[in-house]
């Protein structure tokens, strides 16, 4: 099976997972191999770069039967489908590479026991309304604890630090000023480092003690990496609401 679509990191991962499900449901078995060499184009310094091999380990045909998964699940509540089953399938189809897992271990150590706040903004607003900063800060207060913030919006980081000055964060993964027409992407020579760090951070956040996340592919993949919804607060831009899953 050859996968050619998807834009950002989690969009490409979701497309790969979606196409594998479509193949399995149509053919009655999972694909023998998946070629994602034509994906992740925005992270390529050169046209023939194999970003997929940097990001993902060896594909393994899942032992579980396919679910009804499609792209739209990123906009649902993540406790309303069988997340543990989908997670196990996703780890066969989109298993993080050793390089990603090594970097994730560094981030996980830095996070420690902090509650992680994952806020995806900017161009995602074209697909789902952004949750207000106040609502995220309110949800974080309900989750409690010291905090670690991962966001693509500089303004959100400032707003959160104004409320919680001791919150941790890293500059490894770049941010931009809020712009609903722009996606965070560093210069070409740093693309490989960026995409490894980004995927590693999502994995590390998924292993945190508590997570407050926005809805969309970034939140979905953090939940898939986590494998369950215990101690997860999900923010939903469609209604500007949150709830503990």
C-alpha cells in the first residue's frame, strides 16, 4: 500500500492509519507493507528524503481487526470510541522510531510529574474553532499540579505563564505568533530535527501523569500514544468546552 497524502506530522500519521483501515476493511486483511515515502513533504530538505524512515519504525501488520476509524475521529471525544484498541493498531501502523523514542525519554524526564498542557492553535482554526485561552487555563486549574506547556502559539504560552509563572516549556519546538493562515515550520535545514522533536514531544506528553489537550490530530495522537484516557482533560473548540474523559 502506498500513502501519498497528508500535510503536517499528525495529519500524515492519521492519513496512513486511515488508509490502512480502508485497505483492511476492503480486502479482509491488513496490507503487507506500507510505503509512506511520498508523505511528510513539508519536512523534506530534498525531494527524495525519507522522512517516514526517520519518524517511524518497521511496519507490522496488526493482529487486531480494523475499527471504523476515519479522519473525522480527531474531532470527536476520545473516550467515545475504543481508544485502547485503536492505540494498539496505531502502534503497529505508525510505530515511532528509536530516534523518536530516545528523544521522547529526554522530554519525559524533563516533564517529570507536571501536568502537561497541549494547545494546538494557528492554522488548525481552519478546521475547528480554537478554544479560548481562559478555558484552557480553567481546565488546567481543575487538573491541578505544576505544569508543562507545549504550544505552537507564542501568545498562548505568554497567557499561560501569566497565570502560572513557574510552568515549564521548551524552545526545542518553535512557536509563531498567532496566525490562522500559518503552520509552524522551521527552515529546511532543521526540518528533520523539528519533526523528530515534535513527534517525541507528543509521545512524552502522552506518558505524563495528567494531560490537558485540545481537539484535533495533535490531541488524538497524544491520546493514541497514551493508550487510554485516564487523567485526560479534552478541550473542544466546537463548543469551547472541556471535560475530564
